[in-house]
C-alpha cells in the first residue's frame, strides 16, 4: 500500500509540475512563415481573399477529415466569414481589413476563447510574389499553451502548419488558370469626345468605389435607354481626373462615353474628354482582377518611352458581363500622354 501511495503521490506531483510548467508558458505568440510563389500577386491575393478556396489548401484539412465548414453570407473581402466544427471543437474566422494585393487581416476564434489574429502580407518580387502568413495572439487559451509546451514552443507548434499551408497554396494557385489577360499596348490619337456621368470624390477604397460603380452605371444605362440610345451609341466607363496614392484621394465620373450626343440628366455632368495622343491596352477578365497589373504595365511603358502622363485617364467597359464568360469581360484603359 505504501508503494502504491508513493506512486500516486509521484503521479500527482508530476501532474502538478506539468500544470505549473504549462501555466508559466507565455500566453502570447507571433509566428510567421514566408514563401516566394512564382505567380502574379493578384492571383494569390484573390485566392487567399476567397474563404471558399481555403478547403483546397488549408493545412488543417490534411490532418482532420472531420472538419465541416459553414460559410457566411459573404465569403470574399471585408466581412467574409466562415465557421467550422471538428474533433478538436468549433471555430470561426472573419476578414476584418484588407488592402488589395498588399495585405489581409483576419480574426480567428476557437470555441468561446478570445479571438486571435491572422495577418497576410503580399509583396511583388521580380515577377513573383512573396507571401507572409502570420498568426498572433496575446491571450492564448490554456489548452493551446499545453499543446505548445508539448510541441516544444509556439514556433514548433504553428510554424510547420504555416509552411504546409503556404506549400499547398503554391500548388493550388499554380494549377489555376490565369484569371485575366493583358493585350499589347498601342498608341492612338482621337479628337475630343463627350462623356456624361455622376461625379465622385472620395478616398481610394475598393469597397466604396465598387459600391459607387454599382450605383451609378445602372442609372446611366437606364437614362441612355430612355434617351433612345442604342448599342454602339455609348460605352459605359469611368473617367478619372485624379488618382493620388500618397493622399489616398480619387476624383472621377462614372457614366457613358458618347458616340451619339445627348444632354446630361439631372445629377449628371457633361465633360469633354480631351483629344490627343493616348496609350491604351485591353484587359480581359472579371472587373477588379488584373487592374493593378494593367495600370502597372501602362505606367512602365510610359516611363520607358519617356512620355508624360496627363489627365484624363479613362476606362471603358466594352461588353456586357452578363452575356460573355468571365474571362472575356473586356476593359479598355486609356492614358493621355505627351
């Protein structure tokens, strides 16, 4: 009996020592891994930004077949969310901030514990993309601290998982077809043209600008139809008077480039698009995808050829996205130069 008593006391002591050891382990962690992926930055950003793609490359799906994911009403961009159940318990994730092709910030929560943070950073590196995935928390739950202690620390616990996820992401995006195509840059000249549209002056913000286009273009199209314009008499577009990355300010009109003259409706302005020399290219692909690459290509061409860009800069949305496949949606971009 004494031997059994000593064994039990020893076991109790070991348990207490283990609990004490776990208790004194740090509750905060900030672990990251990086990988250079030989794919366009927008392709990788858009994949990570779409929560429905995570089941294809998320490292935890490889290890736990019991995971069942439920998606929120929104799965792309700020406000996108999902939740899951698994053998290790429930969890949820939500995208709380992003900067297109630069960063994504997400909130991740396990059970009833306080949320931790997930950070993504994307950096263009010689035609490839450096992706950095970070997980951080300053109040990790006791259970996680215990797993961390057993694993030999937070880096040993989370680092390999982040590495596996980035490797999976590399494989997935490499197999994906390119989401957009860029045409060759051309130089053209045209006379003054007329544009009617709704004026917007705002901070450069993807969500706010998308909302503005979704509000203005249908109204402009309805007015065109009421005015008797037919296909070919106008082209929907955006006319930019200012785009300042330093101040984050944009000044632009959303409306119609006219091939047949009509007056502006109430609430619209009529603007003369200056004639002159323009450099232009065609981008094919969904709206918002490949735009950065298109403008960078034009900017590089202008610099290499020692041209001086001027305003206006305008985009024309050439075909009806409801009548063509997504990869055939055409946007023509024009830069006035001298």
